[in-house]
């Protein structure tokens, strides 16, 4: 039985190299970096906002959920989720927004690092105690915690734990927060 020289021997090796090169070229073409985006943002919560029609989620932090409350040092409850969102809104209103996308999450939100007037939004929110570090901003979180800023002034549930204890409904009114 005679073997085909297309898949074996010198020609087979050359063909395999050409196929692999074509696949690599196609993969690099399909995985092009997302372009920077800029404009005026509208806060959704403490770690996400809308920029035009695009939903954007900041990378490297996790803020209290909009309906989440925290406890102050004297034991009083305060709406830390809304305060975090309001702080995001004030930062977004303070100047030109510039975002560097890094990908998309499972909700199809753009994951990005963003700044306003060259001020990193994630670093600012974590440093002020309005969000927690989630892979980045550890120095900012340590300083906020030591100073007792924001959520660090009293007790709070980790946002991820709060989400597990308060799952969203599946209806439109639940999604809108009613």
C-alpha cells in the first residue's frame, strides 16, 4: 500500500507549516485589541456605567451592589451601594472619560480600565472606600481600610457574598430594581 506524499514526507511537513501559519494568522486577526473609547458616562452602580449604548464594567474592583447597605461605626445602616454609585456619577461628571477595554464579561459588558482627567476611576473608588480591590488596587484598599474610609468605617458584606444572598429575579421589573 502506497502512502500519499501530501501528508507524509517533505511536502507534508511544508503543508503542515503552511496550515499552522494560516491558523495563527487567522487567530491574531480575530483577536484584535478593542479600541479605546471615550465620552460622557452615566453611572449604573459603583463599578459600572453606560458610555453611549455600551455598558462598561471597571476591571480590578468590586463595589457594593446598588441595593446593598453597610453598617457605620455606631451601628447605623447606610446605603453604601447608592453612595458608591453616586460617587461614580460625580467622578464621571468631573471631566473627559477615557477607557482602555480589555475584553467582555458574561453579561457582554465591556471590561475596561478608565480614567477621568488622567485619574484612574478604579484606584479612586477603592482609595475612598467605595469599592474593594478585586485583583488590583491592593495598596489603595489597605490605605482606605487603615483610615476607616467608606465601607471600612464599619461592617459590610463582601459584594460577592451579598449577591449570593440576594439573587436577582428573572423578570423585567426585578432587573430594573422594582
